[in-house]
């Protein structure tokens, strides 16, 4: 049985790690590969915005779902303190005495192996698989491998893989700016959003992929239309485009569920909805959608508020709240008498557009015999006062 292990901070685990690991599993014919998150790395300090050890482990568990024969192991976290590879390898050897052990490592680590704690023991008991970044590196690594083989009796194999060039530092920076999702599995990205790691702001395309299964097929065109409209309005009025796009993607998140399902889901995430008529389905989905967007999808308070008020409006709305309210009302799929005038005003005078649309919305409810929500009157009254 061949067992590999791959240690690192995995902060977060990304496609650079995972594609290298998959190549190693294939090339070496590993029966199992363990990913082992470091507790405290001996040679470098974890940056301040790092995820906790347990979070790095849980992210790895998510990432492993996409790599057959792989598994995350928390042995270094449980051991605590500085994580030395020799200790980890000993533990694995004790657990799998018959196995051929392979340690996976990157180029930089490989070139300093001799200075590691108990490196002679490692060379005697563990085979080493090193990832080569390119042909030039491959030559350098091959020379070093030959040297280690003759000096220390080490067994080294170079892993040939198409490297995914991304550093964790760069990736964490990208996550803060609504980017970088393409380097992360959906499971890892969801985990990061849910736990709001690394100051993440949701990346619209990745968010859409995660949210799509929540939205009934018949409503997807509406949400896409709302997303496009929200972006255009945000650009026109100088609002935060990323927030507008994400709020639009999330605004009807819970609309496909019945009232009970919505409330049960909110309770599950510790969100209790109060002061709302639970039978008022149209209003309820805005409230529950906001709570779930915050609990599961990393939506900021501003984005949650825009979702919360997207059906009724309220007094003194923020620019983002107005944009989402209007985008929902005038997205390209909407067609009803008067919508063209609201569309025109939305790009020339946003408050006038709101006034007209709120009035139309109240008339519509009245004609259908539906009691309007008080906040809609407040929204209209506030804008009327402001206009005087
Ligand atoms: Fe809605
Ligand atoms: Fe909507």
C-alpha cells in the first residue's frame, strides 16, 4: 500500500495544492493521500488574517471531496505546538507499518530538507515527491535529488504537473476584493463565505453558481435581469457595483420556499424573524432572504439591508437599497403599464423614479385588494417630504 502525505498551512487550500496533489496520486499510484494542516509552522509565522487551524482542516475536508483517494487529517492540530514533519511521519508509520510512505513537498521545502528536524530519519523512512514548477526547476531539483540519494540514501521522485500559479497570500488579497473564487472548490468557497474568512467579499460569478440551485428555474431569468439592471444602476449612480451585483443575485434567495421552510431555515442559523405577518409571503421572503444571505453567503450588512427592503421599501433608503428595489421593479423581464417611465427616471432622477414606482406599486396592491405594508407608505412619504 502506498500512502502519501502533504503538509502545509493550507490557508486556504486552493487549486494549486489540489492539482499538484492529484498529479502526485496519479504518478505515484498512491492508494491514499492525506492532507495535513500544520498547527504552528516551524519556519514561518502565520499571517494575522489567517483562518484558525480547525477552519483550515474543515476547508481541506471540503477540498478533498473533489480528489479521489484523498483525506484531511488533523494529527498536527491535535498534537499542537510546532509541527515537525518527522513527528507526523512517525505517527503515520506507526499507524500504517506496512505502507510505503511518500511525503509530498514543494520546491522550496525540498531544497532545505537537510536542515529539517530529524531529516536523516526522514530520508531513511520516507520517500520524497517534489513538485517541479518548470523545466528549469526540474533540472535543479534532479541535481539536488541525486545529491541527496548519494549522501543520505534518500529516495526522491519529481512530480510532473501543470502548475497552477497562485500563492495563498495573493489569493487572500483577491478574496477581499470579490475575486479569486476560480482557485477554490465550491465547497471551500462556500465555507469561506459562510465563516467570513479573510475579509471575503462574494465574487458574483461564483456566488451565482452557489445560489442558482436555490432559485426556481422560472425565476432565474428574473434574477439575472435584476443582476444586470443593478450593475447598470450602480455604475450610473456611483454605488458599489460589487455590493449591488451580489445583493441582486441574493435578493430572491428564499422565494422558492414556502413560509414554513423559510422560517425553519432561519431558525437553523439562529435567525429569528419577528414583527412580521408570516402569511405575508412576498414580504417574508425579503426578510428571510436577508438573514440567509448573511448567514450562508457572506453578504455584508449593507447588502442584507438592500435584500430586506427590496419588496416594501422604507423611509430613508440608502442608495444601494434604492438600486435593488428599482432593479427588481424594472429589470428587462418586467412589462406592465408605466414601467418605461420608471426605467427612464431610474437613470435620470432616482428619487423621482422611486416615488413614481412606489405610488404605482401601492395602486397595484389596492386594485388587487392587498393591504400594503406600512414601510411602503413610509418610503413614499419620506421621498415626498424630501422633495418639498
Ligand atoms: Fe422578491
Ligand atoms: Fe425579485
